[in-house]
């Protein structure tokens, strides 16, 4: 199988709600979900590896390598809260086929754990930085929006959005096959993919914390985003470099190619 | 499996004829088959999802997401008519491999339901809008054309056509492996892919209704096409945007790239 | 499975020799093997379809569609001859992965039939039309060339060839895994892929007929090649058009795109 | 399966250490591992073929074809040494998916043989030829570097490297899933991929021989590299040509294309 989920622990959860936040525009979903993992001290129980991620490893502060992966965490709900599963990670699939494969694998796994409701998080590029970004909602089925009406979500997405690309959209769209329902929360952001937008993430987190009945201290969000920023820029930079190198390896050499562009390649 | 067929109902059909009409040039096949589904009040019994469709979901009028899919409908034949299965949908495969995979999956499924005859519908780009578009026929086997001779189909396709690309051609070409026979009906159209051509679809429907022994009121065809048009343009537009975004994600950045082109990306 | 072999008959053969001749440079291998099929009145016993061929069907003289395929024929050897299996066809894989997949499927099938020796046929582009093209030999293993020394084959391939791309090379290279041995015969040809070269094919056939102990009347070779030529040009032309269309579908539209280039597209 | 490992012998090894050195920048890993295979007179016990290698065969000095492959050798450790497995070869995967597939297949195979420690070898492009290239280390896990501290490895890789592309990185990164630990040794080299760098390989070998407790005579390294050079240049040249040809086959012909560029194509 080209996508592997390695289970570290078999969590016993009661009607857990599944929340996904992976890299994407403004890293809105990723920032929000990662902050939730940290603030709720969620526990990692599984990792996902995929041949639809780039074929390199990262070297961070230490000399240990880091394979691109997605991670699953759980939190037992406190009084009045439900149990939660959080999915965060370094990368989405780099091709169309992988997006479907990963969605199927994850939804299948979540179904076995007992998930019936999912919330996916993302950003919506609107071309400018808004003072107070709105949170746009898209649902898995017609009628589901009623359940979420009281949380201040803007449900006029159809007018302006058109499509939701990647995991946030596909998880929601394919949920019905697995007997799940849910919502996608999109925070308005300026739209340049690699610039993390903590403001949009904060607005998404405000709505999400109301839905989950969770009290969140937002004061560390900017600091945490700042810490994340270097890592995000590094991955993004490496992703671009790796793609350039892959292409230069597979492309026939151009006439004026001197080889100097490839000096940073490692093999 | 990368292509999933989700069965909603197990229809009991007697020697059903299978009719396929998916998006393509002038959307001739799609318009014709979709109109037939509506006019005959056909009932949906299965949906097909594939990792060979684009990895985004659509947001339509409501805020509910819509995964790209193909759909299967059936109609019990009235007196003098055969039972029918109709396949319509949002998309064809985006790669060569997927075209074969989907053809095999569908033909295998149809064989299990008992299909022995198939009719595929499409457009034939001829470079100009004809007053009365002809309907060109291509068959699964030499000799099959005799069966359809009385319906006014032009069987000189070999001279002008050369190839039939995608589902309409492959379904027909691979039918023999599954013990099926059939015909492809191609309505002459100007040839610009995204402009729906109800006139060509009408000519195809005229021939098809004779073959099926079905009386069709064509008066709503233009109106229905008009309604469909916005949706088609939106999908087409999104498909282009999504492809552009995919490529800009995977391509190394150009030197003069400012990021502004990516403002509408959602993740 | 993405490559299907449909068996029409289970031939009972004694130690058959397998001969492959598919499209390639100068269509040398294809012309030679197809001529052998015709002259020896070989009988078709299996067809191979693959999702690694283009996703269109051809329309030839009749209005019946033709899916791209490879075909297997057999001939029972007359006195002093061995039984033979001949593989000919319309296309090779359009991607690297498919080349391996098809090689594995075919060699596996041939092993089950009892093949222990294979001969693959092809052209070798040398940049000019030679008066008497040489036949260059490449073998599956060091030492195998001894077996073929008496047939006037040039075994200095290593000096000038470097690589053999596609089926002719891979079948030979992977043969060892399946307990087979053999040779690749390459006829020197000018090198323009779509121009069929009957002269090079004749030289290959001369060597091949000696190896097989078969008497071949070459007088019809030019005429047969002439007949084949139109079909080859048509396929080649369609292949190019189809690829252009696939790319224009998947590429973002260029600013000056008017859609007129796509007029011949059929869907 | 698209990647096949053909076992020639079932070696009985005690806690073997796995060492990988495949083609890459400066061919540092390949030169080092191949030299080790030769100097230690290691015995080949398995071969790996993959549909993620190029679809051609090579013709070397003899007229026998050579399919691209990876090879596994073993050496029984002498007194004070551990048993070793060495993986060398002609090629790495040509796509991202294949890199994962091959890594999984190999690690799975190594696990069954009993491997718990792996060492991967590669080059690190630094833009200039250093007098005494450093050997940079990256580890499978935080803390593993302690085990290798005494061997003069530079563990500040994180600062300058960023990513390790391909087999050397992925084997190490995915090792944990298979219960293995290890290190990647990268020799500093100028960075032009096709120029073999015996100096960097020597520095890597010095560190490696200390880890393995093996005495190595380095005097033949330059000569051996020289011998290897022609072969490497030939493969590299062929790889480029084959890719060019593949692309020109699949690309629509350019208006000024005369076919002359394709003269060396063989099929």
C-alpha cells in the first residue's frame, strides 16, 4: 500500500469528533489544529506516511532526519465536551490521485474508530488582509448547516468560493460514503500560500472552540505561529528546491546548462 | 481501489441497454443523456468516485460540497421499450490510465447487472455550427451497423473521424471483452469544448429515442441546457484554475513570480 | 489489473520460440513480425489491452472502433522447425512504468506456455539509409551470442548502440528472471520513427528466417509495407493529436488561446 | 508488484548491518559502497528490478543487455566485525512514488533478514572542491548520534543541509517503522551530479571503515573510480537521451521539427 498508517496506541474514544488541519493557503487550518493539539495537550496515537509526499527527509535543529508525515492525536473530552481526534502534518499529497488515496485511508481508519462527525479547517484567499476575517462554512450535506448556525459562520460560500482544493474539501465530500457528516471552516486570508496567517487561524479557532465547548487561551497563538514560521518557510523552500531538482534531473539538459544550479543537490 | 462504485439500490432489470453521456466536446453526450434522465424520470441507483477526477469539491448554490462523480440511473421500459441504464456525470478521467480503469470498473459492473448492449453519446467537432448537425455512428464490431441502419445514422465516420477520445470510445472498444455490443452516436458540433451545444444534442436524442422506442418532448431541451450552462462553465473554470494552481504549486517559482496569481487558492 | 491478456484459445505448443515485433523506429520490428504472421498464416490466440496505451479508439475503413492492443499468434512448426509465438500490435506503453508492467505480464504468460527462448525485433537509427542495412545483435546473457554466430549478425552493438529503449530491450533484459534466453535483432535504418523501412525489415527477416529454418518469400514485403503505411501514419498522427489535446485540456489556457486549436476534439 | 526482489541465495547472517550506496551527487555513496563490495569480496545474493527505473537496457562491452537494477551483497564479518549487507546499483527511482515503494520493499526485506542498523551513504554538494571534504552525519532518531560520536563525523548537518533527497534519506527516515536505527554519511563534494568524486568517497570510506572495524586499502580507489567513470558517463548520457526521446515522443511536434534529433532512437 502506498499510504501507511502506523498506529502507536489504540485509543478508546466515545463518539469522537474528527478535526483536520493540514498545510494550505495561509496555513490557516494547520495553525489552528496544531494550536489545539498543543493547548489541549492532545496525545499522538498514529502517524501516516505516503508515497504521495515528496521523496526527501528534512533535517531540523538536531541531526535527526524527519520524514514528511501526518499525525493523529486524541483528547478525552472534559465535562460537557466530546472526545476529539486531531489530524495535523507536514504535507498534503503532491498529486491528485494521492489526495483521494489518503482521504480514503484516513476516513476508513476514522470509521473504524467510530467517528461520525468531521470538521476540516482551511483558509480562503480573498486577496487582502481583512481586519476581522470572516469564517466561511461549507457542509457535507444540504441541511447540515442548521446544526452549526449559532456559531457565527458565514454560509454564503457558494457565491464566492467555487471549489475547495485538497484534503479539507475531499474529506468532507467523501465523508458521506463513510456515514459521516460535517463542516469545513475556512478563515479569510490574503492568499499567499506560504505566509502563515495567525489572525485567520484565530477566527477559525474562535468558532471551533464554541462548537467543541472548549475554552482556549489565544494569547500564545502569535508566538507559536512565529515559531512555526521558520519551519514552514524551510519546508516550503525545500519543496520548491526538491521539485526543481527533480525536474532538472528528469528534463533533458538545456544548451546553456552549466550544472551550477544543481550544486546544492544531495543524494 | 482507486475507483469506487457505491450502490444505493440493486435494480432488477431485464436485458437492460446501457447509455453513457459524460462531459466532452460541446457537452453533446452529457446534455442528451441528462435530458433523458430528467424526461424519463430515471432513478439513481449508484455513484462512481475516482482518484482520476480532480482533487477538489464544488460549492454550488447551497453551502454543501459536491465531490466530482458519475451517476447511474435506471428506467423500467414501458410497453415496447427495454429497461435502460443511464450513466451521466461531472467529469471524465484526467489521465489515460484512469480512462481504462473507469471503463473496466463500469463495464464489469454493467456485466453483473446483465447489460449486453451499450450506446455511448458524444460530440464530433467539425469546425462550424451546422444548420442540421448529422449524427455519426461508430460501432463496437464490424457488422453491428446493420442493426442501426434504419435510424438515419451516418456510418462514414472512418473517413473523417479517425479517433474517439475518452469514455465514449473506450466503453465501446472494450465492450467485446465483456460480451457486449453497441454503438457510439456523435453529434456534429462546432468544437469548442466548453460551449454546450443543445442543437447537436437534440439530433443525437432524435436518433436515440427512435432506437429506444421512446417519445421525447424536446421543447424543454434549450431551457435545460441554459440552466446547465452556468454549472458547466463554473466546473470548467474551476478545473482550469485548479490545474493552474496544482502546477504553480509543483513548478519551481518563476523569477518574476509575485504570488498574486495564487490569491484564490483554498486549502 | 491495468494490463489484461484475453486468451481466445489455449494453444498446445512444444518448446515454442517467442518472437516480438512492436512499433518503434522505422517500424522495423513491427513490419518483420507482421509479415511473418501473414506469410506463415499464424493463428491469433490472445490479445493484450493496457491502461498504458492511449485512451482513444481508432476508426478505420469500416465504422467499427479499434482499441489499441497487442496480439499473440502461434504457428505449429513444420518439419525441422520449432513451434512459434509471434507478438505484434498497435502500440507500446506510453510511460516507463507500463513498459515494465507489460513486459512482466507477457513474460509471465509466455513462461506458463513453456517459452524458453525469445527473439525481439527492432530498428537501429544510424542517421542515413544504408544500401544493405546490417543486422545488429544484442543478447540476454554473455555467451548466448555463440548460438547465433552462424547467421551473419553483427555483435559489436555495444560500441555504437548504448541502449535499447522499450519492449525489445526490456523483454530481453528481464527474460533471465523467467528462465529464458534470447536475442534482439536490430536492423539499421535512417532513424525517423514514423517512416516504415521495409528494407531494414527485410534484412532482419533474412536473419530471422535462417534462425527459424523458415523459407520466406520476400516479394510481397514492399507491397505489404505500403498497405501498412497509411495505417501507421494515421495512428502516429492521431497519437500526436491526442497527446496535444490531452495536454491542452490539462494545461491552463494560454492568454491568446481562442479555442480554435481544439476543433477536432471528440468526446 | 512494480518492484521485484529476486533472491539468488538465502544468506544466514547474524545481526547484519545494512549499508546503502546508490547513484547520487558526485556518486559518493555509490563509489564508496561499490569499493567496499570489491575490497571485501562481498557475495551477491539478491537483485532488485523496478518499474520506477527507466525503460531501457544498456549495452556494455559485450553484446549482452543489462537491465537497470540494484544489487544486494553480503560479507560475513571477520573477528571483531559484524556481518554486513551492501546495496549498490545503477539507478534510483525516477519518480517520488517509486522512491517510497523501493524503500518499503527493501526495508521489509532487510527486516526479514534481521537487520536492525542501517548506514546510508551519499554526497553533499557544497559548491566547491574541498581539500579535505568533511563527512556530515544525519541520524534516524534524536540521540543516535552519540553512538557515532567517536568517528569524526560532523553533526551540524541541520544548519546547512536542510533535506536529503532520495534513497539515502528515505531509508533512514522510514527505518523507525521497521524497528531499525542508523545514520547517513554525506561526503562534501562540489556538487555536479555526474562527475564521480573519489576524494569525497574516500573520506566517507574512512569513517565507515572505522565504524565497521574494517581495514581498507584505499590505494585502488582512484583507479577503480576511473574505470567506473566511463560507465557512469554512459548511463548518465543515455538517461538524458532516453528522457529526451520519451518527451519528444509524447510531446506534440514543434513546428520546426525535422525529425533529425531523433536519429539515434532505437525501438
